[in-house]
């Protein structure tokens, strides 16, 4: 039976079966990925055995406490549910066809299929972007040696393999599916034909929340430019030391630490409103969310207690959450409890944006791309400076323009003179 996933979830979409009927399975082996309206959840085998039936085909909806799959335990102590004793496929009134239940990736022999990966059951870790690049060049994941952590295949590995004249291998030959891939929409076969894709899972909840936020919260925008020349220089000095400890140092941890310091001066930016807008609740910790454009939709995991963490610790959390979000495997705990958010639209080349507040938070900032532009120094000389544009969105019910301007000035001060943060770090 599909277990109770929690959070009041009553149904979810079957994204990918990792086994087929007849496969041998081991205890705790990942069997199926299901998408709730919050995140991707991995369902594992309760014990060793053999899969006898898959009740919910890929792409269809499974109900909590309804049949998901049947198996025959290895020890034979239990008998698998027969077709007559298990209800028909939920919501359809018909038993699912076995030909639709089989995974499309060819991983049909349970454990031991792939042996080149370093993860559980031979799975090779790789991001969705890398998998897409492999498909574009008709390469199998196993054909490319991975240089990343735990054998992760990086984009650079794929490009290096192609430059060295690596031959294409059909990507469907024995390919494992550590990350579910959404099937491409079928191309229209006739003029004027429309392709329909249902909105489910994270995309569905994002649509509801964005409409609710935009229609119930009076947004106002505040824009500013920040000179991040010194911040980039600081990051360049810290980067080798962070990499020596296995962590990638980006600008995001610095943005977060400066924000946590500015929040101490203006705690209203880190507050929440109660349901009837009669009370302001000032949060005790600064949990900074970061918007990540994942395959499942927009996810906003947050780094907890930024004010307590070291810069290196924040960097580790940012890296962990980014990888998890892009692979669609963020824990629900990482998605809850955010107090203020950052959307780094500049990573995709955007300069300006008008972000929508991630309710129940009261503010969000969109960070644009950094550009090298001419500016005047104190002596009136033209100099080359790294300028980053930012745009705040605030909840005008409790935050006025003066407050967010002063808060932004404090945050900007830490970013433009990053050494000043040392005076306040615990």
C-alpha cells in the first residue's frame, strides 16, 4: 500500500518505476519515485522478494493506503495479494495493464544492473542537465567516467568524453534512473493540434500559492544597485580554502550571511503575520530560502539558522540544497520554515525581476546578473566596477518603503564592504 507520506497528502503522481514485474528486489531498494505537491518521495522495498504486480502505471495518480505494488517475500512467509483480493486500479475502475507498468528506462533486472556507479544499487549520480546533454548526444550514462563526488558525472566529463571522440551508445541500454526524467511532450502530428500536459505535484501547488500570494498580499517593489567588486575579490580568496574542504563557495552564502546581520537591525523583514492580520510574529531564527528552478517546478528550500552558522557551513547547506532541489529530492523539512527568500534570477542572465513573495514570508529579493560597468571613484576618475541589480518585494500591509530602504542599505553596506561583517560575526 502507498504509505501515509504525511503533511496531509492523500495522493501523489507516479513519476518513475525503477523495477518491473518479475524483478528481484532487496530490502530498502528504491522501487518507485512519487511526486507529491511538495517534493519527490522515494518509496523503498520493505523486504527482499520478487515484484509480482505494479498497480499504478507511470504518470498516473496513486492514493494513500491504496495498492501500489505487490511482491512475494524471499523467505516465503507471506503470500502476495492475489488479483482478486486487491482492489482495481484506484480511480479508473480497471486493473492496470502490465505493459504500461514497466519502466521505460530498461532497468528491468532489479539490483545488480549497473555496476559502474558508486551509489546504492549501482546508480550513477548525475544532474538533470547532464542527463539531458547525454540524451542529446545519444550517450549512455555508464559510458562517461565521472570525476565528481561518489562518481558523479559532471558536464565537463561529458564534454571531455565528446572531445576525445567518445562513441555514442544508446542511452536506453541498461541505463539506470537515479533521477526521474519527465518524458518530452509528443510533437503535434497535424496542423493546429494541441498537446495537453496536466499540472500536478509541485507545479500545481506552486500555481495555487503564486495566485494566492499575488492576489492577497499587496506587493510593492524597491530596486537598488550594489557594487560587489570587493565581494567578488573576497570570494576569490575564500574559494580555494573552501574547495580544499570539499565545498564550493558561491556568492549565495555571502548574501545570506549579510542578510542575517541586516535582519538583526530590522527584524520586521524576518517576521510573519497571523491568519487574521492582527499580530506580527517576529521569528527567532533567520531561515533564508533560495528559489531553485528544478525539473519538478519552482522549489524554495531554506538554510536554517543562518545567523548561527559559519560561512563555510552555510556554503555546504547551499550546495546540498541546490543539488537536492535540481534533482527533485528535497526533504519536506528543508522546504518548511523559511522566513525570507532570495531569487537569483541573474544566474540565468536576468537583470531585473519583480518577484512574488513566498507566503507566509514578508519579503523576497531578486538578484540580477553582475555587470562590469564604468563608475566614478572618490577622485572623479572613471573606474571599472562590478555592479549587481537587486529588486525587493515587500508586504505593504506591515512593511513601508522607508523600512525596506533602510534594511536594504544595511544589507548593501555589508556586501559592498564585506570586511565589516567580521565585526558582527559570533
